[in-house]
C-alpha cells in the first residue's frame, strides 16, 4: 500500500469534473491517487493517458495508457499514440512520497542513498553536477532554484567545492551532513531543504520542462478541455500563473478560478507535504 496521499484530491476532481466517455491525461502519475479517482468517473468508454518520467511509477501504473515520458513531450506523444485531444489534464508537480522514501535515488536529505536526484537515468546525476559546476555557478543554482539567501548559498557552494577537492560526495547523507555543518537551521526547516530542492530542479530541468508543457497546451487540449496544475514552488507557480494569464488575455482559454486553491488546515495536518501546494486551472 502506497504511503503517498494525493494532494487537493477533492478540489482537483471538482475542477476537472471528469465525465463518462471523456479523454483525460494525468501528466504526473506518481502513485496514482488522482488517476484512480479520475478513471472512476470516466467509465468504460473514457480513456486516461498516464505519464511519469520515473520508470518505476510507470511500471506500477494501472490505466488505459501508461507511458514512461516527460510531460514536455506531450504534443508529440499524443500524435504518436493517436490519442485524442484531452478533455482534462492534471499535472501535480510535487515529488511523491514514494520517490522520497523508496526510490533509492537520493531525493531525501533524511536518507543515505546514491546522490542521483534524477527521475530518469537520461539526466546527469547530481554527484556529477557538483563536480562540473564552478563554485559561483553552484551558488547561483542554490540561490535561484532553492531561493536560499545569497550569503548562505555562497557558504554552501564553497563548502561543497572545498570538500570535492579532497574527496567525493557520493551520497545524499554525505551532502546533507556537510550542509548542516555550514548552514544555520532556520525554524523547523532542515538546513539542507533548499539546496536539495534546488539541485533536484536543476538536474531534472523541471522549470524548462514545465514551460514546454504550458506552451504546448493549445495542441493538447480539446475545446472545453480543463487544465489543473498543482505547484509547490514559487518559481513553478509564477510560470503557471503567467501562462494561464496569457491564454486568458488572448481569448484561447478562460480562468476557472481567479486565485489559486490551497489546502485546508485539515489537509495540511493530515499531509504536511501539502502545505505549499497551489492549484490553478483554466478551460480551453
């Protein structure tokens, strides 16, 4: 049984409103919680295409079409599969609990695993990225994608590069321990939180891939097609907000909700990882 709890599940279903016979895309299958609820409502004549860049998630997928692919490739993929334009699309941009706890790929600073942080072996692992980036470039990555303070970003980058001149950093535990020694703890946040997030986003080109998905929505969605995107990071949310605004201003789509939907206090208590989630939605 998966420990992953789908974020904003009731709200996603309310906004997407799947109906029998419709064609839907779950662009981030993960542990399948959203997909299961969508498929129930599509009935026997509806179709659900599920994507995940993580091969393990795709292997566990239980929908009509399960594909190991990045959602940036969706316009080409639906042509290749002869899948119709979608009546609904969901992208949940969060890292699933399964990826944090069971992937063995070093996503979590609470585990000592190989320092990969990639969803798929096609991407360059973080242990290589740390060696290849200069100290200044590394500080920039931590500052931009982790939104870490400049002084802390520089301190962490210097500590990493100093360590690499003497010996390797091959595991998530080694990196987390190093960061904890040089960066102060602020409140309840672990000192490595922002750096791990930054390196994951950078290694997987998450913002670039999200922008490709947003650019391609006109080729993916049918008339009346609903799109919901759940973001967990201010840079992601800004991209989604700006693209949705452009689509609305050009007349290609309408905003379903003016302000993002956020989790209730009850959901955050039950699933603390949902606390930074924001759901935005448009209809084509």
